[in-house]
């Protein structure tokens, strides 16, 4: 794997792992809150509090599942063979920015230049898919030229 691509891949992995850890920590704090609600005997107020905590736990579980699915999609890209055509797993350098089409994550700085980690379903990725080095496109009234595809 190209060293730049490997570095941004690891950045995305760490980003997703940190989100999983945050979801787990959030769930643990909700369990503590649920336990303390269980010690109360305030009737309807008690039941409402427990229900709200349970709803929050369910939301966290859904977010965690989405995050784990993103991690699996990212992992599947690790051994993807390079292609001249842009697709999931491509690192695309354009005249205005560099994009890694894998999972949405915080931008990654490499040699002082930002690399934007985006989902293949994002609007700009949808324009990039299937293009190759040398192609041009317009996104949000800005003209871009694809300089390199890794």
C-alpha cells in the first residue's frame, strides 16, 4: 500500500476505534444512571427517567452498529488493489484538495496538507467515482482537475 494511503487508512481506523470507545463509555455512564434510577422510588417520575435512559442506550447502540459497519467497510479496503479508476479506497489528489474515499472521518494532515476522509456516498465522491487522472469536474461552482489516483 502507498505510504500516504496507509497513513490515512490508519487515521480512519483510529478515528472509528475512538468513536467505539466513546460509545462504550457513554453506555457505561448510562448504565450507572439507570442503576441509580433503580434505587429511587418516585413512581411515574422514576419510570419516565428509566425509559429515557433506555432510549439513550438504544440510540448509542444504533450509532455503535453504524460505526462498526463503517469499520468493516474500511477494513475491506485494506487489501484493495490500486486502480486507475476512482472507487472506494482511492486516494484522489485534485487541483484543489485531496480526498480518501472510504469512511467519513476528521481531516488528516500529511506533510502539512489536509486529506479529506469522505464516504463514497458523499456528493463529491459521487462525482469522482469512475473518473481517472487527467479528468476534470465541477463541484459547487469550482473547477477541479484530477491530478493523481492512488
